[in-house]
């Protein structure tokens, strides 16, 4: 691909404004796509966590099943990250912490997975997790900002 600017000496009138508007549309579409991917991923993680919880409760499966599941999922999806034993344990804890699928869809799935892991690691009280999840969503906090807010209040 050539880095040379096409032979137009001067862009036509209104071109700069049009280009700026197109860039804004592209940026907004990329942001919406990223949010949609994150939402689907967090909901998938919640569903996997619910499945693990259910099978462990109903069939008495132990923690070794998570190691096996991790291996089998990474083998089935080698190009996908997120199926480590540690992350599967987070999925189980996430599902146990947020039993309401509606809350997961409306709040927890709207913030990045890393934010949810911070909430699980740093806060033991459910009402605190809810409050910080909502605040992170409302204010668009980064993970670092979320951690700083939690640290300053505990």
C-alpha cells in the first residue's frame, strides 16, 4: 500500500469537514463493536461459570475438572485466550457472585472482564461490588481508576 497522497493538490470544498465526520463515524462504530464484543464475552464467561457451578453442585465434580476443562477448551480454541484454569475459576466466582442474569446483562457485562475480576478480588460485600460496577460503568473508569477508588475507600 502506498503512503503517497493522491495527486489532488487541494481537496475539494467541504472535504475536510466530511473527512472529520467520517472519522468520527468510524471511531464510534469501532467503540460500539468493542463494547458488543466485551458484552458477549462477559456473558459467555458468566454462562460458563454457571455451568461449572451447576455441574459441581449436581454431580459433585471437584476442582480438577476445571483443569481438565481448561486444557480441553484451549485445545478446541487455540486462537482464543481466556480459558486458563485461573480464569475458569474467576468465571465460577463471577457466576456465584452475580446470580442474576439480568444484572449481568445490564451492568456487569457492560464493563470489561478485568474490571469484574478487580471487583471479585478487592470487594467481599455484594452491595459494594454492585455500587462500584455501576460507578465504573457510569463514569467510564479504567481498571486503574476503579482500583484507586476501591483502595481509597477501604
